[in-house]
C-alpha cells in the first residue's frame, strides 16, 4: 500500500502514519484489512463448496481493493467453477495486467485457450 499523499510505500510499524509525510493512514489500513477479511471469507466459503458465497465475498474484497491481483485470480477460479468462463477470463486478464508475473492467472488463461482451441 502506498501513501496517497507522497506515494511512499507503507511499512507496518507502531504508528499508522506515513513514515515520509506523516499523514494518518488509519482509514486506508482499515479498508486494506477489511478487504483481506473478505478474501479470507471467500476462501473459507470456497473450501466448503459454497461458490455463490465465495463469489459474493471476493466481490466485496475487490470492491475495497481492486489492485490485488490475487483477488482477481481467485475470482476467476470461482467464476470458472460456476461455468461463467467469460467472467473468469476477464478476471484472469485483469490479474495478469495488475501483476504480469502472476503465474496462476496466466496458467488459467492458457489452459482455457488450449481447451477451446
């Protein structure tokens, strides 16, 4: 996470203030933590084969933090398991655009390409 004021990378410490400019990052940290919580809820629902709930939870995580490639990668997996391949492809493409080194998204896209060719 980067400070929206000075763009310094936030590093967890005893304070929620930016180490460079001193702005209070507590609201952003709270949103970040809440997005992780939704992601964890999505994974839990997924592990219980509750794909509908997993989709709802991962959508909430993405709504709070759309720059996390792993959220989009996971969303693609959930979409694919529900037979929604267009949404899965879109999610995986977005994950790869956010993080070009995201092998899971790239592998999933390649697998779908080869399956439909």
